[in-house]
């Protein structure tokens, strides 16, 4: 066979491994004898080594009752086995007279549905250790183990204690993951051996069948992997006509793959103890020795007992670990939520400090997407990749959540950034607003703990061997490629809790705002009514003051001296001015209560009429240079009010202008001419531009306040300082905005929108 054929054959044998039944090998290991007995305890099958251990040939034993071998009371004890449950194992110490010599054995008995299986392992005096010393050993080991609370420390202690008890070269604790792949999580070893701690193995290393047997029988012992197996005679059971089921046999011979696998690691003797958590195989304690090594059944029982203790402690410690983690997540979560709910800007609080956002679900990177703005935290793909990922992931979301630990397998574009994102957890906070939080986890290979570099201990030059730690590790890498550590249910819960909190915060902020708005509206309405009533009522006495003053001037002018007349004239002027102020106030108050009468208004027409009226009312009308560079649009608005806006702005443009050649330009900017970051359609932006005196920077907002003037009464032709306040009010009634840009001495441009 060529080398490559040989390789293919071995790979095939590995993949077929799961199919070859390993519980009916038809043979046992040679360090003991097996007898299969009928319910009447007649010998049906024996292993083909009875002559060595019992001094009788198989033919001498087959068909004979058990009492040809054992004394009456021993047979009576074994008969009781039938009253026990299938799978329950009992052991006795028995003595058998072989060739006139008494020999001692550990006799391990269990029953299947049809037969009793009796296995005898000779006891050598040098193997015997008193029960008391074992008890002391175990007791101490258990006491030590119970002291540790940390799982890693605990497992390390388990390995150390077991190595001490068994004196094997290496004791490892394997843990299986959800896909039955294993990793070495604790190890105690002879100092000169290379470490296997941290290594990962593919599920195929311990096939499902073997795992199943490990779950049923908690200890497996192979004192010599190279020992020749001993066949059963006859090979088929005469009652069932089937090969004998050796699932629970302590002597069952070893599957060839298992032998090859361990020999490749230089192992000659093997002891494996199962660790069970909630009826599932959680892991194994695997003891390796590099030369054949026998340990007594009694010592193995102690090991099995320790294994059971470890299993029960494990359940407790794993649960504790999970609980600790859940508690940690919960406290991180509540701290996080509290800080974002108190922050002025909760979005900032979400992102800073960065680690907090990652810790709530134990991620290595995150992205927060608010509308089109994406903020990245930790290890992430670039913004455009994240944007495309959101587009795709949004279609996968169910109940506001989507999570996967193998993103590149679902989303092929993700292969480009598998190193940072093989695991994705996406939380949709609002679909309408496109609010998302994404968390990322790297490919699992990137997160492996490289304790014990697998490349450092390739002992085997022969490349045809399929399994050794290094190759097994490489195989494991292949199987976990494009995969991250899975998202735990408690981490998904943590994400959902965060979403609920954010939604709650946003809603309560919106509630708060709505309430404030409502209050504001009410007080605005009240204020408008008050201003309206007050200014209306003030007008009447004012009119009286004016009337009586003019009557005094006209009818009693002759009685008064010049000073008196001057005083009365001032009263008249002031009352006129006051009336102007009151009218302005009244106008503003009216606007507060106004209902808009919106219609489609052609601004060209509106302005033409307005300019005509404007020119008619002024003596210097020929000098008025009003420019409209391009036709204006038709806009939905209240024409009377918008007329007032333009007439105020145009009036001011000429009023606050000291140039010899004055001009006003009226126009608009299209959306593409406007410098705006917004993606939503924007309304046209109108402007009224002049070459007037300009407005200093610090007054550009104050000029819109009621009665705010920048100049004395006399300068620039009077005015009460209400025009721009009224303009602003009208623009806002149309949901628009108004502002001014200006250069002192050059001119001003008033911009406004109407929605
Ligand atoms: P007024 O009745 O005083 O004109 P407004 O509310 O219309 O009141 O204007 C407020 C102040 O803003 C004015 O007093 C003036 O100082 C300033 N102002 C308004 N428009 C212009 C302009 N086009 N150029 C320079 N200053 C202006």
C-alpha cells in the first residue's frame, strides 16, 4: 500500500469508527478471565485463557455449573445477581482451587438481560493495600477539593490528587463542548513530559459510541494497550445467538482505534474516569502511563468513587460558576442602565466607557448604529462592512434579536472579517429610527488559550499516523473554523434587558418632552390671551388720553403758555407711540392664537403686488432697486402672513441702509445649493439680501426679540422693534426657521424656510 493510500485507509477507518460496534468485540483483555453464565449459573461462554488462571481448559468448563469452580456460598451470592437491576455491578473476593493450589481473585459480577457476566482478576499480594490507607487518601483528597471554589483550581486539584493515588505519569481532565469536541482543562504530569494543557481535540477523537459507554460505565481500565486480546469461546452466546454484550465488562478488549490513538501519544496504560453532569458526559479524567501498569480493582473502585464525588462537586461548581457569571452580568447591566438613564445624552453614555458596552455580553467588539451614524467600539470590521452587515442581519431579526456563532457560514461576505466577527449578536432597538447595537466575537481559533504550543511536541516523524496531539489539534481547528464561542442564554437575556431599558428611557424622555410641550403650549396660549386682552383694554384709556390732550390743545391752547403746550404735545406724541407699541403687541398676541389659512401661493405674484404697494407708499419709489434674479416658486402658506414677512424684511432692508445706491435681492436656494447634512428632503430656503449697514455678530439673535432695537428712535426712521419678532412668529407658525447672516458695513441676508 502506498503512503497516501495508507493515509486514506486510516482516515476512512477513523470516520467509520463510529459505526464499528465497540461493545461486542468478542474478546477481553488478558489480565483476567470472563465467564458468561445462564440464569441457572451454567457456564455458557468463557475467555480462552482459563487454563492460565484457573488451571482448566475452556472445554472442561463450558456447560458446567458454576459450583465446579466456586464454593457453595460464593455461588449463592452470585445467584442473587438475578434479583438485581440490569447494569448493576457487584464485586466479591473469591478463592478458587486451581491445580491443588488456592488462588484469590476479585470477582466482578453484573447481569445483562439474558446472562450473568462474571469476571475474575487475580489478586497479587503486592497489589494489596489496606482499605484504611485508601480511605485516608480519599478522605484527604475530598477535603482538599471541597475547599476550592474556583472551577479551574478544583479540576487541577482533582488531577493532582488522582495522580498521587494512581501514580500514573499523566492525569488530564478533559471537558467536552457542546459539539463534543474536547479540551484539556487541567493536568498533573511527570515533570519531563510535554504539557497537553489547553489543547483541543475534535469530537472524532472520542467517538459517540465510546462516549456512550463512558456514560454507562464510569471507569475504564487498560493496563497494557499492546496486550493481545483473548477471544471468547464460543464467540456467540448460545442463548441469544448474538455476540456477548460487554458494555459493562471491566475486561472488555480495546478497540483498535483507541489503541492506535494512545500509542501515538506514547501511552501504554490507560485509566479513564467519567465525569457526569446532569446525566450527560461533561468530561473525562484520563490517566496515561508510558509503560504497562496494573492497578487493583479495589484501587479502581476508589478512583470511580472519587470520580462520582468530583461529578457531584462539579455540578455544584459549574452551577456556581454560571450563577457567578449571571450575577456579574446582572450587576454590570444594572450599573450600565442606571448610568445611561441618568445621562443627559444617553447615546454617549452607551458608548463610553467603551468596555462597559462590551462586558454586558462578553464581546470583543461592538457597533452602535443610530440612523446613519455608526460608532465602533473595540475590535470591529470597518464602517461600510458594518453597514452592509446591518442591512443583511436586519432581515434575520426575530423578536428584535439575531445571534449566531458562525456568521461567515450564513453571510459569505463576512469571511472577509471572520477574525473579528465570527459571532454576531444584533439587537434592534427601533426599526423606524434604524437604531441597532451589534456585538462581535472573533473566530474561536483566535481565542484559544495556547498554553502548551501544540507544535512543540511532535514526537512522531512518521507522517502516516493520523492522530497525535498536534494533528488532532489541527483537525479540531478545521472543525471550528468560522465559528466563535457561542452566545449564552444569559448573555442574550442581558442584551434584551438593555434594549428594554433603552426603549424605556427613550419613551420616558419622550413622555417628559410631550408633557413639557403640553405645558408650554398651555402657558403660551394663556400668555397670548392675556397679551391680547391687556393690549386691547389698554387701547381704550390711551385713546382717551390722546383725545383729551388734543381737545386741550385745540380748545385751551390760548390759556396755556408755551411750556404747557409743549408738554401737552409730548403727551400726544407719547400716546401715539404707545398705541403703536400696543398695536404691535396685539398683533403678536393675535398671531399666537392664529389659525393658518394655507393655500398654494405663487410668490412671484405675491411679491409683485407687495412691491407695487410698497412703491406707492413711498416718495422715493423710483430709487427703490428690488431685484428678483430668478422666478420664485409656488408655496403652501398663509398669503396674508407671508406678505407681512416680506414687507417687514424689505422695509428693514431699505430702512437700515445708508448707501447711496441701495438694493434688495429676493430669491431662494434649492436643496442642492444648501449646505445640509440631512438626508431627508429639505424645503426651499428663501432669502432677502440687502447692501445695508449690517448687523454685529452678537446681535444676530437678539434682533428677533420683541421691542429689541439696535438704534435710537431718531436714527434710521423710528420703529418699535416688533417687526422681526412678528416675522419670526409667522415663520415658526409655518414650522419654518429664520436666521440672519451679515457683514457690518456690507449688508445682511435674512434666510427663512416655510414647510
Ligand atoms: P424695527 O421696528 O426697529 O425696525 P425690527 O424688529 O424690524 O424693528 O428690527 C429690530 C432691529 O434689527 C432694528 O432696530 C435694526 O437695528 C435691526 N435690523 C433689522 N433689519 C435690519 C437690516 N436689514 N439691516 C440692519 N439692521 C437691521
